[in-house]
């Protein structure tokens, strides 16, 4: 049963269906017996309906308490009992599906299997160690990009494992989140593999967020969001806490993965277009495809929560979302200034700013918010073509990285 289907493609409709920090009251813990006893009267449980104010007289549900949910009723879970957040139904019950789109995205992503060491790095090693092939600014681009990404994907994984997974109360979405966390670990592995292969100073690259301000500012912005949800006493079920969860989703899917990754990816792929660091770019290309799917999944979650909890998406929350995306764009522009002050391969800070504004407008549109920048066009259309291109080589000549286990995969288009 599909409730909604959001698609961020430029060629299709964006929607096919429809700093405030209020104090979060710590919920009263559920008291559990050693051996759970089913209730005498097998009454059917229903999802919690959060009101529009914090003065709800019910005890907020500890959404991470799977045991309490599992034995809350003796009746089988019905599809209408499921919800994205604050659901009282058994969180271990995958079937029946309520959000078919989430399961389809999980299956699609699950087919995509690759490993960093499947991509040979010898040509890049030769270029990196040779004199006169790469300019000093190109070397800085490679190091700054790898330095940011080496820890950035860990931030995303931590946010999922320490916060989101406990608070998202839908099993099919949880399945995707587990897969995404695994993919973030794979991405960190890929960056480490590049750094080690090229013989870079590992401590310099992995500590760059401590030593380079533009890198550290982006990481600090993301960590601030995670710190709220990772508190073990944080639970949803109030207006204030539900808004903080929605804010976190916007921060990570629309800003961290949706804006912070764009400058680095574009710079590395632009170098490959000139025959430089091609295999490093192949690693980035595989990662970029994963991230495109993450963004689309995250936007679906955000819009589903908005549909089920319209009281959360008020004028204040809309202004918060706009502010966050604008902040993310400003931080990414600073990273561009810091990384390529003079420009490389036909790229410069001005063009990168236009590209980031184009991307930010897409994020606003996907959230059903008005565009905030004056209709910029995409100055790097080859970025989208890189994602969508079909590799046309002989089966016996293609590298393992050119295909994936389990059948053909189709990438969501238009995000890059």
C-alpha cells in the first residue's frame, strides 16, 4: 500500500500526493516486569496521535523500547497501525508493508554491491608521485576533498546508529537505515583506501576537520544535530521533540549529504574529465551514486512525516528548514574558497556557488518550499550525466565495479 511517492527528478512532478528549541520533557520510563505478560483484554493498539501542543496528558512512548511495543497487544499488527514516528505497534513486524517505497528503495540499494579494492589505483599512484602532472592547487583539491570525506561519512553513520534508528518507528524504513549505515562504513573504507594507496600522510587527512577551519565548520554543524538525538534520554512524542527529529532529518539528508558533498565530488570528477586521478574519481562516482539514493530516501521520509504530522510543518518549521539549507550552502561556498582559491579545470568559486544554489533550490522544491535563489541553471550538467551514463563495454572487459550483484540497477536521476 503506497501512501505517497515523492520524486526529486527534474522531469517529473516533485510531489505526487500530497532557533527554536522548546524544552523537551523527559518521559517517564516504562516499568517492565522480568517476564512480560500480555494484557487480559486483547484490545487493538493504535499509533500515538501527537497533538499540536506539549500539554498532552498521556505519557510519551519510549519509542526505542521494542520489548514494550512487542507485547503491547495480543492482536496481529495491522498496516494502519504503522507510522513513521511515535508508533505503538510492534517495531519488529516488517510485514505488512505500509511504505512500499521504502522497501523498494531498500531492495534497489541492496543490489548495488561494490568494494574499493576492485578499482585499481596504480595510474593514480603514478600521477600523484610524479612531478609536473598535477598542479599544487590540484593536489590541494585532492587532499582537501579526501580529508573532509574521510570523516564525514562516519558522522552520517553515527547519526543513524545513535539517533535515527531508535526514533524512526517503521520497520521497512529501519531496514534501509541499517543498509545506509553499512554503506557509510564502506565509503569511509574507500577514502582510507585512496589515502593509503596514494601514500598520503594519514594523520593529516583524518585530522583535517581539526586543523582546517572550512572542513571543521561543516563537521561541527553536523555534530550539533547529532548531539541532540544521541542523548539516550531523548524521545519523541512531544511537539518540541518531534520537531527536533524532523530538523535532524533535514540537516543530514538535505544539507550534509544534500549540499556538503557536492563541491568535493564536482572537483574530483572535473579532474578526471582532464585525465587526472581517474581511479580516485571512480571511487567517488560509486559513492556519489549511493549518496544520491540516500538523499531520495531521506526526502521521502521527511515528506511522509510531514504528511502524517501536518502540525509539525508550520511556518516556524518551514523557516527553520530554509535557514538550515542556506547555512549549509554558505559553509560549502567557504569550503570551495578554501579548497580552490584560483580555480581548476574551468571551475572557480563563482561557478561553484551557482551550482550550489541550483542544488539548494532543488532541496527547497523537494520539501515543497519556495526556491530561494534567482533561478540559477546547472553550470555543470556533466555531473548529472556522470550519474546516469550507461557503461558500454564488453562483458569480458568490464571491471567488477561496472556492474552490481543481483541484476540491473537504475539510479534516481536529477539530484546531481
